[in-house]
């Protein structure tokens, strides 16, 4: 039995039927590399061997009676792989449109709360004789970085199935679920020490406010990055329907742009999102949503779309250290600038300032301290009340969430099948109706776009615009390299 801690419980308390707090990978595999002919039974055999050895896959949540403390992770004695593993056949012709429709349905459907919060869908019938996989897990279990770690434990480095780790865990046998009395008894020490955690949270809030104040007074530190006042683009109540789209960006091109303009890879990703949104929203049916163009730097920054950018504050990775270790930046995307190179340079400046602010202020520790301090009996109803009344939507913290996670640069295999693509997908919340998640794998940046179906028109068009925008940045980089006449 393990107590939820840090910000992990907030992903449970903030969940609604229309906004499941879940992350996923949509992967495509080439079965021709497998030593044996592909079969669903063969895939199930691999999972039956590995899943019980991975603790997050066999645990479920149990609430503490009366909300005395955060829920507990417990081994599920009724764990059954077949409750989580599903076999799906795509309708003909099994192309991208059919795959996206399936992924959208999966992302809009909440996981079952009474069992370990994950599921996998093995997809057959993909064009080109390929095999697909949708792996979905609750955000309370993993963030982007720990998700990559968990993926590495499931997959192999070669087609012959050689495991990524030489550690062989002992066979697993689940104990009985804890009784109500045990849950209450286990919660009492944390209940008694809750005043201490409240004092710590108040102290952390005070420290954060002081650091933020000093940051505001520092004329050399750049503008403050605050979670408020974004434009009302995509501002709509989030329903249960989802729209999903994929894109693949050439990693060599991304790195060439990065090196030419001396920015970070994340700056290039944000610039690609910025230019793509500018082009997408400027189409005739959507030009009313385009932020105005201004010659004033402050006015431009104020009118541009704002991206909520998660920041990992995870230290040196430890075995089994999953959960969430996150802070956030609020970055103006400068998509009211005309030229791609202008947008990239201005984004690099704003992200540099926002990163320095996050390091100096430390929002992550404050969020974790608050999560630990507020009793669950109050936290859940407070958060749900705010969601029902559109608090985040009215605050306008940001227009979209953009997350960039480094992934493996070597081929990975599942049941002998080489992974050709891995599109990451993050959750949509009321107030931030578009999520763009990016992960590197081999020689590509794989992009997963997940949105409220009614909020972002023609999401596949936005994905195509991202590919086109990278091309514009490559052109700008080549022009910048040309010697002056």
C-alpha cells in the first residue's frame, strides 16, 4: 500500500467524465522484423510475461474513507490482463483517417476506476500490413519523462526479444485488498501531521511570492510569465468528444534550424506550433481568431496565443520513480509576427525568460506543497466546483498545452516488431482545449494533437501546417546562412 503524494492526487480530483486525465501513445509497428509471424496470441504472451513485473500496471487506487487522506495505490488481487488488453480491427482501407478515428474514441473514453488505470488496444488491419498499438494510462501514474521510462521497460532493443534490463523481479502474488480499518489506521499519522504540512505550504507560498516579487522588480529579468489573460481563442466548454491528429517532423531539419539560430530544440517546436497556428487560423473560415499584428513589442506579446509548457523538475531518475514531477511555463507564442525567423527569435527570448523565472521562483515545489496540505475532503469538491463554473477557462491561463519529451534514438521492438512511429498524446482540460505533445524517436519528432472536437476546427489541417511551418523555418535558416551580397 502506497500513499499518493505530490501533485499526483490533483490529476484524480480534477477528472470529469468529459475530461479524463489520461496520457497515451499511439504506435505503429512493422511485423516483418519479428522472428515469428505476427499473432495476437504472441503479443498477449509477451504482455502476460512483462506486465505483472511492472508495479504501475498491477496497482489500482483505493480512496481513504471520509477523505481523511489521499488515496492509496494497492496491488489488485483481481488483476486480469484481459480486462486491459483489447483486440481491434480497423475498417478498410485501414489508413490514417480510420486510425485517427479509433484513437479519438479511445481518448474520449475514461478508464475504469475500479481496476488498474491503463489499457492497451492492439490494432490489426492497418494498411501496409502493419500493426498498431494504443497504450493509455492515467496521468496520476506517469508524466512524460516517466512514461518514456515505462515504455523502455516494456519494449526491447532487438527483434529477438532481449530485455532492456537484466533484473528479473520475483514472481508476483497480490495480497488481499486492505480493509476499511487498515486504510483509516494508515491515514491517521498523516491526518495528525496535516497542520505541519499546512504551515509548510504557507511558507512555500510566501517564499514563492517573495521570489516572484524580486523577479518583477529586476529590470534585467524580462517580463513575468503569468497564468492569466490569454486570448479567448479555443475558449469553449470541453465536451467528451475528441479530435486527434498526427504529424512527423524531420529531426535533422529541426536540429539544423536549432543550430543556425542558436536556440533550443524546444524553441523550434514552439515556433513550429506558432507558425502553424497562425496559418491555420488565418484561413478564410477562421481569420476572426487570428491575433492582431502590431508594431509594438508589448502589444504583440499581449495579443499572441499563449502556450502552457510543462517543465520536468525530476532529478536523477531512479528505478520505479514514476508519478509526476512537474512545473510549468506560460509562453507567448508570438504568432502575430509575420516572419518565421522573427517568431523563432522572439519565442527563444520569451522561453529563456520564462525558464529563468521558473528556476528562480519554483512553482513545482509550491504546487506539491499545496497538494499535500489541502485535505482531500476539501480538495476534490473545491476543484470540481471550479471546473463546473469554468474557473480555468475564465482565467485564460493559456490557449493550448505544448509538451516536448526526449525519447530514444535507437530502434525499439515489441514482440519482435520494430516500432516505426510513436505519437504521444496528452489530456485536454476545461480551459485548455488543445494539447500538442511531441517526442523524439530515432530520426523524427512525432507529434500527437488531442483536442476537444468542437474547439479546434480541422485538426489534421493543423498537423499538416506544422510540417509546412518546419519547411518555412528550414528555408529561413538557409537564407540566414547565405553570405551577404
